[in-house]
């Protein structure tokens, strides 16, 4: 009996959710299609009814991971001032590994060097995710009248992505926490030292 479009969409969604978790926790190379389908509670035979290839699945799963991350950030930052939103999002991003059971893992960090060897479709999805992070911070920074809000946003993204990447390699939790705390303090220093518009400086004076 043929599945309805709604059932097929739900099945595809379940595969993507399973794939996102498997790829982000175990890596692309170490995760086979069979592993994903088992995690989704399905047989491998149904895979190609939904995806053209493993690369197609990696790209779609990465896109789904970014959607989950940004939805969480939007919900958490609702009602916050721009500065509060920045500080909260930075904190949540830096501590994403603590929330890994909820699926709040970022492909920029958790797929690491494997992305260099991915196909163009996967790279495109991940670069788009990076651009969304920059735009998210830039929108807040613009409201705070920072002169180079895009450049500052790029710096913040570089700091937090790099910190989580290195913290994930730390031999113990104490060292990892130190790396993350230093990153959070670095972002605060960037916000304190970055130039703002002349009009705002005059107003503060």
C-alpha cells in the first residue's frame, strides 16, 4: 500500500532527525547509511525513496541541524535587548555540548575537518549556516550602533566556533571550561572595545 504524502514527509523528517544526530556525534565518514536507518527505526531499503545519496542526506541533515539551532536561539532571545541577546546566544553556543542530548549541535564545529572533503552541496549548506550566524549577530550589533557591525559579527562567530572546536579536544572538563570561559570573556572585550558611531559616543558623554 502506497504511503500518503503526509506519511512520506513524516518518514523523511524522522530520517533527517536521526541522520543529524548520528553525523554530528560520530562524524560523516564513521556513519553509514545503515547506521542512520537503524537509528530511525527503519530498514536500509527505504533510504533511496527519500534521498539520492549519502551526500544529499548529509546536506539535508546539516540544514535541519542549523534550523534547530536558530529556532532555539530565536526562542531564547525573544524579549531580550540586543546586548542581552548577543550574550545569551554566545553562552548557549559555547555550551552546546552540554545540550547535545537535545540535538543542539552545530555542523560548523561538530563536522570539523570532514567538511573540507565534502561535496559542494554540503559545503554550500554549511557556509550558508555560517552566514546566518554572522547576520544574526550583525542585526543585534547594528541596533547597538557599532560602526563595523558585520566585521564584529564575523569576529564573534570565529571566536565561539574556534573555542567549541578546541574545547572538544580538551583532555578534561576543567580545561574545556577554561577555554569556553576565555572565549566568552573575549567576546565581551570585543564588544567593549569595538568602535561605535560618533553620535552615540557624544550621547554617552
